[in-house]
C-alpha cells in the first residue's frame, strides 16, 4: 500500500476517534496534520522519516493554533461537555428516596431512589430515626452512604 494512503487511513481513524470525544479537538488536529502529510507524500514521495517530521511539526502547530480557535468558536451543549458532567453520585443530591430499612444514627438503613431502580445505604443527617416507608431527601454523600433528611 502506498505511504500516502496509509496517512489517509490514519487520518480517517483519527477523525473517527474525534467523533467519540466531543469537545476535545485533539484528534481533529492530528487528523488534519496527517491528511496534509499524506497529500505532501502523494506529490513528492519524501519517505517515512520526512513524513513523520512533517506530521509532528504540523500536529504541534495545529494544537497551538487550530485547537484554541475551535474551542472558542464551537459551543458544546452542557449535557455533552465533560467539564459539566459531575459524578453520578453528585447528581443524586436533592433527589427523593423511600426508606426500606429503618435508618438510625447507629445503624445505616436502606433507601430506594424514586427516580431509579437502585437501593443505597443511608444515614440520617440528624440524630432522629427515620422509619420504614418514609420519604427522604438526599443531602450529601459520605463514601458509599447517602446522608438523608426526612421530607
């Protein structure tokens, strides 16, 4: 297979990788550099060492010029932005749950989230006991226990 075709295949794979990492704009810089290197190789047949040097130089150039430009121009929706995700457990704060096993200060209880089909261990935020069947609100997370308060 001619070397320039290898560059085009690699550029295509890098674009595919960019499709699965929205908002980073890393792979698109590498793909652009590799595609341009493939075009140069198609015209002049410089050899592998020269191609690698050109690809490296173009990649660095695009990382410092094109990537900041793309990050400033393209606005990523909040639900797709990796910076905005937060952890799954952080999204539980403020949600309601039902108590299946009574919760006391000394003995953690068991709650089932109303929005999801999940059960968690729970501790009360105050010294009061929370009985079975009560509805609670998740205040924070302490390790693998939810800290809840009766609604």
